[in-house]
C-alpha cells in the first residue's frame, strides 16, 4: 500500500454494506446494485471571488450551471428528471425491486444511517445506459432515461464500474 493509498484509507472510513444499511432504513427493500454518483449537471457555486469580481464569478457559475443542465438533464418542467436534485453532493444510486433511489451516506460515502434523497418508481425508469463519455477523472457518465421522455446523467464515481453495469443488466431483466 503506497502513501496516497494510506491517506485515502484514513479519510474514507470503513467499507459498509450498502444493501444492509438501506434495509435498516427501509425494511424489505431488495437491493439489486448500487454505485456512488454525482449529478453530471450539478449546480455550480461557492466561488471565492470578492469585490467587482464577485458578480462576474456569479454570472460565470450561472452560465456554467445552465449549459451543463442543458446537456445532462432533459425534459419539460414537471418531468421526473427535472424533479431530481442537482446538488454537487456524492450520493449512492440504488437499483432495487422498487425502482431507483438516491441516498446520502455523507461526504465519504460511509456515514450511517443514510438519508433518503429521492426515489423514482421502477415503472418510470425506461433505461440506464453508458453515454460513452467520460467526466473529469475519467469516470463514466451514465444516462437514466424515464418513461415520460426525460433523462438525467450521473457520473459513476467508482472505477472500475463493472459491478454497477452488471446490476443495471439485472435491474432491466427483473423489470
């Protein structure tokens, strides 16, 4: 184990069983698979500029958020995708017998119990596909399409992401 691996391990905390933690919060929840994700169209913000540059910074952040939203979130107001959170937070995307849900396990992804963020019923999920694009750090961008014609892109923060795509196949087969 190299130095950076040791530092990462010290801050990451212990591995947790996501399915077990979800079952504690929602008994009977049959988890098919999961992955740590960040919304590709996350809302930019938090600049540190001051004085006259502060307004320019806010304008750039607003323009960047709008441009990213146009590429990574599709559908009209009131559609499933438009109702999903766009915060720049690490969430766990869970595929289950009930559908798709997002959970907040804290900044390191290991804090329990998790907070429920959002859910989409299984009947509303049309598909989950690899966009073929990579985000910063070389992570895969996955597109979740919904039966109302909307879509939402997520950055899969796990490399390799093979286990997630195997779960997507099981999710599709079981639906």
